[in-house]
C-alpha cells in the first residue's frame, strides 16, 4: 500500500497525511480517521493520487483550490467549496447528457422502433465523455475533502456493502437497513 500520498490531498480544513499509525492531523484536534483498511496495489494508488494531484493543478488554473477559505473561517470554506461542488454537479450533469447522446435513446425515432433503442453509436466519443465525467468526479471528491486514499477506501467499503446487498438478495426497503460503517471492508 502506498505509504505517503500527501501530494494528492485536497487542502481541506484538516489536511491529513499517512503515517504508520493512521491519519495524524496536527492542524485540527477534532479530526482523526483511520486509514483505509484495504490492500491497494502501489501502482493503482499511485495512478489515483496522480489523477487527484493533476486535478488540483487544473482546478487552480480556474481559480478553485479546495478549502482555501478555511484559514478565515469554516463557514467561508463551506460556502466556497459548496459553490464549486454545485458547479461540478452542473458540469457532470451536462457530460452525462453528452454521454447519453452517444446512444440511440429517443424512443420516437425510427431506430428505436426497429429494435436499436439504446444502441451505442459512437463508442470512441463515449470514452471521451466518460473521462470528462472522471474530471468532475475527482473535483467533487476534492470539494468535499476526500483524498485519493480516502476515496479508494470509501469505494472499497461501498463495494463490499453492495456485494453484501446483492448476495443477501435484499429488497430496496431492506437495503436501507444496511449501514456503510457497520461493514468491514
């Protein structure tokens, strides 16, 4: 597992760093988390950290540095990050529409009536749109204060929970009873 991923943090209020014992947060006494309890191949985490680091650099060119207002007060940081989060949500929604346009989704056209509804018509452009979505997903993760290791750890926990829900063949109502924090990933 990658032991140090400080380059990919999002400059959130309590910038944690990896250590052997877990996350230490010298700037914030009230914030402490255990590191993800998953084994991550070094190459995979290195790639994810690299993507987070590059996204921070790109977003800074547009004027967004996650949590930069926290030095003044936490409410200003929350407003600042919330505004950017909403901008990223809007952008991601638009990218999803562009991705959908790579399929035949309109039920009123001839293609749909002849059995081709939902056919992927432009796979190469769809790949580009999926990558565009990743840009905004990483930006949203950074806006809420996730680092690459935290993102991966939460992904693994949620993946484990989703497998459990499927393996238990639970209903939608039963699924509400599953808690992420109750599952060890």
